[in-house]
């Protein structure tokens, strides 16, 4: 049994490493090569108009492809580029825009993992007869009797399990995540010791196709007709202002409302059908229940019979909750206080055991029920 849990010697084990051009995936490729695996690095080209950001970088851009190629040459491994721009546009960018236009706050990184990475790249690696697809995600994978479970990473400041909740069991059995058991600082140290050209490269900051976080500019580019003026109402249904398009607003937003008030106002609801923004006090943001759609369940149904933990945003804390699973949906009763939960985000399920926080799957937030909001 080799270090990847495969019953072959490393030299007889063919692995595909998803190389984004960043330090994490580059270190993973280097570790696989160092251990003697038969390594092929694959980089996805997902879009054509990347612009560099002064504050960070976006993955899968032109410079990243060059960096991945340079690392591959230094490691003396095969490197391929897959041109997935059309797939990415139709399944990630268009989905992102549809979600925003409907009043949601989408997470395109989850859609990207779900489609072009863990579906299309997964299939490509299988077609190459690779034994495993290896990535630089910070998430732990524990295999027991041929069955793989996903856990939060050791470095919980870098943990990416929230973005991988839609990974299927078949994919999880095939995937490997070598960085799940180390800290980010150790990854940087490995890159420096190996003298990789990406050792000090900044981490990705923005969504790759949304330079500098300007979501509205992306929507204006692809759907210029989406900016429709409408009413801003208070929680009593009285109009107190006007907006220039619901896509300029997200649940929990405080800045940019531009309405004078003695107390701070927050966006507490977005009615896309009526093109209405509803604002209210912070108390109106507290959520008691959420409804989920399009579930992906990795755990057993009996694990949901007890109180478990959930995450409703990537940087959020774990919240105690009760889950009522239905056919392909769920009702989630939140037992801790939490505000500003938005439709379009993900709700990820976790269960604590002797190993750590096990990922039981999750779903997309379809609707929220707020404690102090009657609209």
C-alpha cells in the first residue's frame, strides 16, 4: 500500500495533479514526484480576459498557466492544458449571473469544483487510466475499508471543505488531498526548499472572473439589461427609497443603501420577482430556519438523527442545527444565533467524531426564515 492508499508501488501508480499555477498545487506535484509517482500535471484554462489584481491573484489565468508549466518543467513531469472556456462560461459564469439576477448570493467556486474540476477533469483523468486525481485543496480524506470520508483540514484557517460539499462519493474515492494534514506555512516552506518559482506567489483573492471583487461589472458585461430601478421598502412595506438594480445588493449589506436613518439599515430581503429591496434593523437579519435544495449527502441518514454542525458561509463558524432531510431538500433549524444568511450560498453539514469534523454533505440555501421579519 503506497502513501495514497493504493495497492501499487509509487512508480507503478499514475496520478493526475490539478495544477492551478499556485503554490499549493505546485507543492502537491512536487511531493508526488519526490515520492516516485508517475505524475502528469494538468492545468485548466477557464477564461480569456483575466486582469491582474494588485492585492492578490486569480487562478486559471494566463500567468498561472505559465507558472504551472515552469513548475512542471523544473520537476520534469508531463504537463497538459485543457481548454475549458466554453464549459466554464456556460456552467459557472452563466450560473453565477442567473443566481445574482434572481436575488441570490452565489458561490461560483463551488460550481467550478462541481463541474469543470471534479466532473470533467475527473473524467479526463479516468480516461487517462490514472489511479488518482490529486489536488492542492486543504481538506482531509480518511479512507477506511475502501470507503473515503472527508474531514476539515488540520489548518482550519485554510480549510476548504465548505467549497467541496458537492463532491460525490465516487469522486471522493478517487481524489487525494495531500495538504489536508499540514499547515499553509509548511506548504510555503516546502516550496522554498524545492526552489519553486511560485514559493512566494500570493494566494488567490478574488473570484477568478471577477477582478477586484466588482460583481456588478461582470453582470453589466454579460447582462446589461439586468439593472432595473425599483423600490426600497422598510419591513412594514413602506417605500423609503429607490435602488438602481437588485444585483447591487446582498443580504446583510449595510453600505451603499443610501437612505438616511437614525439607526443602521441592512438589506434583510431581496424580492427579485417584484424587483424590491427590503431593509431593516440588524435584528431582522437573525435566521431561525433555512430551506435547502439540491442536496449532496455523503454521510449515512442515521447521522442526521442527532444535532450536528453546519456552516452557512465559507468563513463562518460552525453552528449547531437540527436537520430534517426530505427527498432532495431539507429544513434546517439553527440552534445558535446567526445573521445575514443569503439564498444562493451553501449550507454544509458536519459531524464530530474521534478523527475530527466529518463532512456529511450539504445543499444550496433556497430560502431563509428570519426571527424578526414578517415579510
